[in-house]
């Protein structure tokens, strides 16, 4: 395996796993009605909103449950698996 492929696989995994953790933290925080002035909450919201907003606009409005984090989690997991598999085929 070349160095480029190894770096790309690590970068893909790091990005995807970080985003998954942030999305899970955001889902848990949404259950406890966090104070947005808290810096941790602010940054979790700020880092995840660019991924959630486009999905939220595509999903139909219904009920009180926001499905966008679940959809983004699934899409990130699928994208991660496909990219890692693609990089392995390059080596």
C-alpha cells in the first residue's frame, strides 16, 4: 500500500468518525435542551449544522422528531465505507 493511500484512508476515517461523534453528541444534547451560549454546545451546533440543514430541507416535515441526524449518520457511514474501499483498490 502506498503512503498516499494510507494517508487518504486515515484522513477519511478521522473525518467520518469525528463527524459521527459530533452528530451523536448533538442528538444527546437535543434531548436536554442545552444552553447555546455554552461554547461546547455552540461549536457542536456550528460544526454539524452544515451537514444537517440540507438534509432537513429535503425531508418532509412531520412530527417532533428530527430525522436529519439519523440520515446524515447513515450517509456518512456509507460514504466512509465506499471511500475506504475505493482507496484500497488503488493500492
